[in-house]
């Protein structure tokens, strides 16, 4: 029988630790264990043989760190090391009964993926692909992705395995004693992602001993539909006189492993600290255990890198506001690449109760694949709220699905043949859940029955692509009642049937129902209430609308989902319902900014701009206030937190001015274009972000290229946008060299541009040495220099 | 863990001057928020070491060429290698506030820095309690004096920080999560009482240098 045929039906046994055995044989700390496949072949062979003799079914190859990053300083290519390692394991199997499988072992890169770290997702994918190809070609039977603590890295490795090999794939990850991944995810989130990307088994290894893993197993079996693999350490490691030691001996290990085997695990073995004696005892103790077959679960869930939203209990609130349709300010932000505006809109929706954010950046003339990618990865770097990727552009769709960190929700597929056959393969490949719209080549059916039929068609087509119906969420499409009074009922009847008779989750965008009517919120909230009472799984709504959210909280309380009405009480007790704040007119804009009062500054600017021109507001009120605070800062009377509170207040004032200009159809003239970037290799950017806010306050047009920026991107942007002032920041001695290099290239390619620099390790002397035009010693320095550059 | 208010203000550039009540209130709120959401983690271990006259320190086959470190731990036969981190959530919050409210970001950044230092101070106390007849020198981190920052890599490897507490390095030897510390702590038979955390550092121009550091 093949491994796949046996997996999940009988208890299978992995071997134990490789690293621990190597250290016993003299491997020193810091030495690369994978080189021993070449230099100490017989030792590796001996370790495999000892495990085979202890009775294991699966050997792990000595390839945990055989990736190009770790091997880069050696003379051996990745494929060479891997083929040697697989060969040794296969030889050991052949010479000992010939009945064990060889699992090609693949560990983490050792780097953190962007945007948190500096390894791009696609670079990680390439690293893993190279390994997978070599492992498969060398004749391994299984791919084991192990000791993973970052779900994003698991995604890169799993995609690499699935796209470059047909071998069965097992993924095991490492949890801390609180049952969390080091990047914050929990078991449910890990299970969701790993299952959706098509692994054949999943589970835990390393980090913890068998006793702790025993406590985590019930949670795994609760959510997991796949066979479960468990490779614990021989206890929790401690370092004693320079040596890592483990406290669980073979007998105790075997006892705990037997409980794991009886409790729902299907493949068991050992990680760090385990020896052939542990494995032999384990197998002796576990022979004869009948495994519990894995049970297919039907939980509908989507996730971010650390948080899962499950459908079923109550209604999920999907924030609708990240969408330019009918929103001039959002359109402007997208056209100006002002992602900060988008991020703030996203975070505000989360603060007001959104549990998923819909992200749609579709706008004529925009590079949608690039902007969507930027928006999705950017949002994911500041929030763990799952996203709904909303686009009709297949290229944008694929790129966003691929780079999304977690199990994505895609909006949408519809009943058209073309849509089914382009979208569903992507849904399958990237393990997404998908919204299915009940429309097809003939448009939106007028009857509930017609929409139900399209829903059934989508569900069937998905099934043919291997997509379970739990991953489909049907939208029966809200139509406006002003054009047909039956419309609301039709939508709800179809939704009700699909949810309650087909057992498929449903979603509705709500606000369309009231189009063309006055006081639309009354209709919207009432329609939303009706939909929720008939089983709506998720609503795409505006969480900033108190009418909608009040309806939501009330419904959750009425349906009993909100246990003891505690959320309702928390929301409304002691609080009068939020009303629009009356403008505070007693305080001037100048005072509001100087005092760092954000809301007041926004209101003051809003009032002021009705009376005098925007430019006057800026020049006569806003800038003088900032100057006042800036002077105080330079005289050591005002300190950084106050300076920045004032800057935030000025920013709020600017936002009011911008909104006013948009309504008037004008665009605010700005003073001059400035590029800001944290240099290549440097990922600390708070200094740069502070400068950005201040320069924008002074009405400069800042092009923020972010952190870890390639010199070529700075050059290209400077040339394309005709920028004459560039601000660079670097925080470390190791990255100041990249600042020097960036300046050198700028001098060559963009003669005439000025460069100002700043950052903790810089001094005037150093700035001079690397050829900068200006060294900004503090936050205000760059403002003064910019003023100087653009006024002469 | 007691996060030092004085340190937070020092990182925010107050240089010993008092902060007004609005700022203090914000600091307090952020302290509470971070204490509730962050779980600092650490790994450490004890190794025997050789401090050589040529300015090298050997910890097994890990050789550090650093005159300042060698001087700092010159009479030590053992060292503690230590790594600690506030975890990824600290970075995420700083990033988030950089977008929503830069003032809050700056304060969060300062509180986090003070917090990881306090956490390491507490760890030192714990470590000191575990040593019999040996006293701790002040912790010495890659980047101090001529102790090259590239040694971050060795310390992280030695302690298996990637999989145990989730610290990784960028190509330029920056640690992620950003609020992380690695250090070498000498264990000496003599009790010397350290000068204060930054008192041994040669960077006299450092804007964050503590006043008492000048006292030598």
C-alpha cells in the first residue's frame, strides 16, 4: 500500500531527532548539519539505520536547513546536498527491510517574510521550490514541512510543494505553551490555512513535550479534517552548561505518545531530544492502537495570519467602505496613492465592529493588480482582521490571493461560464472561500427560484473543482425596492432557501435596497434586520452607520447569539447613542493645533474654510500654529509627543480642507514634491513617518516610498515625478552604507536633486562624508530645509 | 515588571525635564494597553568562556573579536547568552499607530523600548539568583563598542531563537521583532556593581546617554 492509502487508517511512526543525534556525534553549535550528508555520510546512515531498527515507518531526511540562504557560504548547491541526503535515507531503507518511507524534510528559511521581515513572499516560494524539486527528483516518498512558526511561510512552502511535486505533503508547526504560533496564530487559524492549501496531513512538532501536546490535541481534532501528525520534543529544552538537555526519557515519552495515538493522532514520532530508544519504546507501547479516523468538518471560516472568523453563529459584519464607488475622497486617495487614507478607513471600520474588511480598489485608469496588492499587504501589516478581496480583474485577483497572509475570502464568482472557469481554479489553488453571485449570462433572475438555480449551479461547478460547499457563500443580490416592491422579498426568499435548505452560507450587500428613497437608513436597517432573522450569515454594510450597527446588535441579542445580551449591554449601557458632535467654535484653529486637539482642529478647519479660502486657512492659521509649536520644540520647551500631537491636529485640519476642496471640485495646490524613503536594508521607519507627517502639515507633496527601498526605485521615482528634494533615513550602522550608495547613484542619475538625511546613527560629520546636502538632526530640521529648497 | 517612567521620557527626548499631564496620561494609557497585549519571551543559557589577552572571547567555537567586550568580562570564566523579545504584536501596534496617530506611535515606541529593558532587568535578577558564588556583569550587546552587530546571528543561532522565541534577522542584522535584545552577560567571582546600563559604552555623544553614565 502507498503511504497515502495508509495515512489516517493506521498508526504510523516517524523516526526521532536528527539534530540531537548529530550533536552527540560531535556537531558543534553553528555548524551546518546538512553538510554532514557529504562529509559524514556514514554517520547519517547510522542514525537512519538506528531509527529503522527501532521500528519506525518514516525517516526524515537530514535536510531541515538545506536551503539556499543557509548554504550560501558553502561550496555545495542545494540540489547536491538534498540528493545526497535522500540517497542516504533510501539506502538505509533498502538495506533494512525496505519497508519504510523517506520523508523529505523541509524547515523554515530562518528569515521572516515581508512585510514584517525582509524576505519577499515570492523569494521564499523560490527557495522552497528549489528544495521541493530536488527532494522529489531524488526519490523521496513524502514532503514534510516542519517546525513552522509563521503561517505565511507555511503558505509559501505549501504552494511550492503543491506546484512542483505530486508527493503527499505533511505540515507540522510549532506552538508555544499558550498554544499559539510565534507569529500569533492559533490552532484553528493554522488548520484553516493548511487544509485549504491542500496538505495531506497536519499537526505539531518541536517546541513542546508530548505532555503539553496532549493538551493541545483536542483542539486539533476539533477543527481538523485531515490525519494528524505529532512529533514532540523529549520535553521542554533547557540549556545546562552550554548543552541543551531534555527531561523526558523513553518510558514517559512512550506513555504520552500512546495517549496521543489513542486520542486522535495518526502519525507519531519525535523531534529534538528524542533518540532511537524513545522511538523503540513508543512503537512497542503503541502497536495495536486503533486510530480514530479523521472526521470531515464543515466549518466555514476565513482568516488572517492570526485570526479566524467563522461563519454560523450570528451574522458576520463585512465592512464595505474600502471601495471607491460613489466615494470621491476614496477615489482621490487611490489616484494619489494615498494608502494612509485607505488604512485609516479600514481601521475605523474595525473599531466600529467590522470583523472582515472588503477591499475594492477598482477605478478606471488605475493599475489594479499593483494597487490591490499594495492595499492588501499594507492592511495586513497593521491589522489582523481578515480581508475580503473584491475585484473582477483576474490578474489582480490572483496576485492578491497569492500574497494574502491567511485563508482569503474572495468577492466574487458568478454563474457565468467564463467566471466559473476562471475564478474557481484560483479559489481552489489558493484555498479561498468565495462569494457566489446569483447572476449569469442572462442577468439577475427575477424570481427566487431562478437565483436558487444559479446558486446550485455555482455549488456544483465548485465541487467539480474540488471546492467544498462550506467554502461558498452565496449572495442573492439586493435590488432596490423603488423599482419593484417584490425585490426585497425575492432576495430574502432565495437567501432563506439557500441558507436553510441547501445549508450554504449567505451574504448580502444591504444598502442597494433603498436606492432612490429618502432617509435610506430606515429601509436599510429594517431590511438588514429581516435578513438576519431569516438566517443571513454575513452582511456587507457600513459599520460607521449607527442605524445598521444598532440593528445588528439588537438582532444578535434577540436571536440569543449574544449570550446574556452582554455585547448589547456593553455597547449601549451608560452610553447615550453617539450623535454628531456640535462644532466647538470657542476655540480657534490655531489654539486647537497648538494644544494638539485633533477633533477640535478638524471641526475648526471645517468651519473656517466656509469663510475664507483654503490657502488662507493654511497660511494664516495652520502654518503659524505649527511654527509656534516647532519653535517651542527647538527651544526645548515643547517635546516630541506634543509636537506630534499638534501635527496630528494639523493633519485633521488638512483632511477637513481636502474634503471641502473635493466638494468644490478643486484640488489643493501643494508646495513641492519630496520623496521620503528609509534606505535599503533598513526596516525601522518611525523617524521617516514622523518627518512625513510634518512635511505634509507644511503642505509639501510627499511621495513616501516606505522602508527597505531599492536605490533604483528612488531614482526612477525622482525622474518620473521630477522631484528635486529627497529625504533618506537610516537607523543602523549597517544600513548607513546603503544610504551612501543611494546618494552616489542619485548624484549620477539625478544631478541637481538635493538630498537630506537623518536617523539615529548619523552625525553632521558622517552626513558630510557620504555627500548629503543636509543633515536633519531632529524632526523640524527637514521642514526648514524643505522650505529653503523650495523658496529660493 | 516595573516600566521606568523616567526611561520612557528619556526616549521621548525630555532629557530630565518634566512632561505635562496630557502627555503623562497618554503614556499611562499606552502602558496599560501594552501590558495587556504583549507577552515578552526569552531564552538564555550559560556557557564557559575564555577571555584572551588579544581581545578575543571564545565561547565554544564561537569566537568574538571585541576589545571592549573582552575588557568588560575580563575576569569571567562563564557567560550567559541571553535573547529577549516583546514579540510581533509590539511591531504591529507601532506600525498601526504610525498610520493612525504618529504621536501615539512615538509614545508606543518609547514605552516598548523601556519595557524590553525592564524585562531584561528582571531576567538579570532571575539569572543572578540562579548563580552560586558568581556575580553578573552588566549585559553587553552586539553593537556596543567594537562588539560587531554581526554577532547577533551567532547568539540567535546558539539559543535557537528562531523557533523558540521567534527572533529572526534581516540581511543587515536587524532583529525582528524590532523590540528584541541579545546580550552577553559575564559571570564573575568578584562583585563589582555596574555603573548603570550604558556607563560602559564609549559613545559619549549618544543623545540617550544617561546622566550618571558620565560618572567615571
